[in-house]
């Protein structure tokens, strides 16, 4: 019976293990942490967004430059397939008003338990506290505590993650090993990440406040999602959706009144102010809360007294920031193994029989179900490609 070793116990690695084990192969999964799927479980603590129920062509646009290499992969296992897979694991799911798909339980642990149970039933062996650290000849080197062991297999699937949330297993250390062996790796960059802002003292009292009903823009990217003012800057879905833009140098701008035109805002500001302060006037005529007013004042103080100038500022507050939050605080990363270094089946051109999947590939996408879907899809694709590779190899006949 052919043996496939999967390095990495996240969604991509486990999906590869599943399709290989279903085909009757002996499969071993090696996970650096004490248990599998830690980042997956953490993502599910606030509601596991599995995928998005969206027209396929629109869904694919969220992967930017990676659309072409991911097209066939996601077409083979897209949003509808993810939903069927979750249901087959006994998880009731539902679609929210924005098209995002969640388990009814709104957490990842029930799905993860069911998935691990299925894999165990298929004979998949899980080795925890076992970190891939490179190669010795045709064998993989795996670090287990203070010891190093060699793992022989007929094929390998690497699903080693990106470079964010290192405490959960995605530390990107593997990239140095690849580079030392001449395998191309593009530098990691934060994706779905907050903006780091050095606030003035008057913003401190607004830490933890959500900015709702606003619109964000950075280059060609826009978002109507909310964000939270933190002590270090701005976090939350609204910011994450445009983070690629300001990460790459585009100005970060927020429209505090996206449902009104500049002319309408000007008209309301021009109403008699009486004895009110400008802040109280804006609260009354525009229903701006204290946090939004503080944000507007943070970058232009004092606020313009001319209604048109003030309206233009409120409709396009340019956020002065010091770049993104640290990469380890990002939800995901860009960079990794470029598709040019891989065959269509995600096999390394420099190392036949070794396949790559998940976040270690060079692609990025916003939150909203796109990340998990692509991890599952690339894991499945790599697993099936490894199966095909073994079927064609006279040196590794199937049982």
C-alpha cells in the first residue's frame, strides 16, 4: 500500500489526507502543535465563516492575481462543495444576509471533532508535536521534541501554512528551508490586517469603540464593514477588506457619512449652530457619534468652519497611519510558494512527488469565507494530484 505523508494539520493538509485515505492509501499527518487545526479552531471562535454563497465568477475575483491558477482548483471544489462537505460531516449550516455561510453551531469545534473522527475511521494516523524541518535525501526530516526522525513516503503533501499567528502553528519558518534549497519563495506580507496608528491622547477614551455605518477605501478596494478603534490603531472586517490597498501604499480613507452626498452634508452643517459647539452641532444635524467626530478631529484640528470644506473632510477622512499591524497579528498572509514553481497539480518542479497546498502558496483573499474555501480546495487538489502521480508511477503501485 502506498504511503503519503502530509506535513501540516490545518484545513489544507487534512483535506489532502481525506481524499488520499478515501482512495485507499496509507496516510500519515505530521502536525507541529499538540493538536490539529488550531488556527481553524481559533477562526471559529467568533463564528466559523466556511464560505460564501456567491456566483462562481464573482467569488473567484476575490483572489486577485491568483485567479488564473486557482480557477480550476476552486471550480472543482467551490462554495457549494464546501457546504455539502460540512453537511456530510453532520453540521447544519445556514447562509447569512450577506451570503456568508456558517455552521448553525457558530463555532468550529463540532465540525473539527466530526472531521477528525472521519479521518481516524479512514485509517489516517496523526503525529502531533512533529515539525517538518527539511529533507535528507528522499526522506522528510521531522523534529519531535529533542529528536529528529526521518519519514519515508511515496509522496508528500506540504501544507505548512503562512506566517501569521505563529503560536497556532503558522510561523513561516519553512520558507527559509525552501530558499536554502533553491526553491522559490516570495516574501510574506500581512493580509487581512489592521492599520497601525499612533493616536493622540484624546483618542484613548474611544479605544474599543466600533465605527459603524462608515465606508473605507484604499486604492481600488472599498468596504462598508465596521472597524474598531484599538489602542494600536484600527481593526475589524471593514479595515481588513481594504488592507491590501494601504499595505501596498494607497491612502486609507474613511467616509463617515456614506449614505449622504457632500452637498447634503454641507446643507445640514449650514443649519444655524446657535450656542452649540461644533461637535454638538455635528451630533445633532448629522447624528455623528463621539468616536466618529474624534476620528475626524484626529487628522484635522480644528475642524474647518466652512460648511463645504467640513463636509468634504467628513466624507473623506484620510487616516494617517504607520503601516499595517505586525504580520503575526494578521489573519492571513500574501507570499509563499509562487504558482510558477509548481505544476498544475501543485507539485514542486524542483522536487517531484512533493505537493504544496493551503496558505503556503502565494495567494491572498479577503475574509468572508474565501480563505477557508481556498485552503480546502487546494488541499483537495494537491491530494488528488498526489494520487494521480502515484497511479502513474510504476515505483509506487497502489494496493
